[in-house]
C-alpha cells in the first residue's frame, strides 16, 4: 500500500511559457517603461540568423553608446552592423527625422511659446548634433509667437565672431519684437563661459536701442541646457 503523498499532476507538468517581447510589453505597460534596447528592437521589427531583434538592438547600443548617437550615426555605419541592412538603417534614420519634426511643431511659425521645456527640447534637437559651434535665434512677435528660427553664425562663438549689427538688422527685417538666443557647446558642457555672458549683454544692449527685447540665451550641451533667464543673468 502506497502511503506517500501523491504528487499533484499540475505541479509535475512543465511550466507554460509565453513570449512577452518589447511589443507586448509596450501594449501592456506603455512605451515609457521600455528600455532603450526594447524600443530599438521594436523599430528593427525582426532579428537575423542567430540573433533576435532585441539581441541586435543591444549590439547596436553597445557599439554606438546610446539611442541618440545610434540614430545620428551615418547610414553606412549602421549598415555595417551585423543584422542591419539598408532597410533597417533607413528605418532608424527616419525615426530620428520624425522626432525632430515632432519637436519642430512646438515652435512652429505663429505659435506662442508657452513651455520653456518644449523650447529647450527643440533647441537641443536642432543644435546638439553639430560638432562645431552654431549661434542661432528664435525671432518672436510682441505676443511671443514664433516668426522664425535661424542659424546666424557658425564656428567659434565669441564676442568677436557674432556681430550685433547683423542680428539687429535681421530682427528688424523680420519685424521681431523679442529674441531668444541659443548656441551649442560641442564639448558637451552647457555651462556658459565669460565670453558667452559678455556677448549676451552686447546683443541685449544693441537690440534695446531699437526696442527689441532679449528674452533668453539658452546654451545647449550634451545632456543639459542652461538658461540665462533662469539664472537671472538677463
């Protein structure tokens, strides 16, 4: 007579597994919870022989460092990665352009600037990819609606290379009532220099002579932006 405990049949059965990949996780939990590798895997859609889309995404991020440097990489560099051909490389580049155009809608002509963070995001998207300094301006009307965004000077940005008279002339041509200046620091450090501060004061004084206000000067770094207005420097 068997006096032992009879094992439960369900406990003895092998566990049931189900595929719960990045797409399913996004549907269940939302995009914000996904890792960079999971998001890139969704863009890739499929893997290659011996590698899943997630494995390929991880390999891409290991090579390029993060999502930004991955999406900004040249097409040729993307295509050389194992599992990435011309089609997937194009998908990745198109994703970056969609993101840039999305951010551009936050500062479209005729829109009022109501969100400092949205403005900073737009400026980061426009200026951060450059390997050299670019000085630009947002031209606004008297209700702070966007007239236009223009890159004005390139190269080393200092008091000698940015000409206030040209900035004033362009502002008058566009009938601007206010400006927001911006430039990038290719070094990645957003902290303004003494030269940046001196230049901003020169521009502010020149514009004030024709009743045009300087609302801000935003310096774009690798991971952050610095606002002169928020620092109380204007």
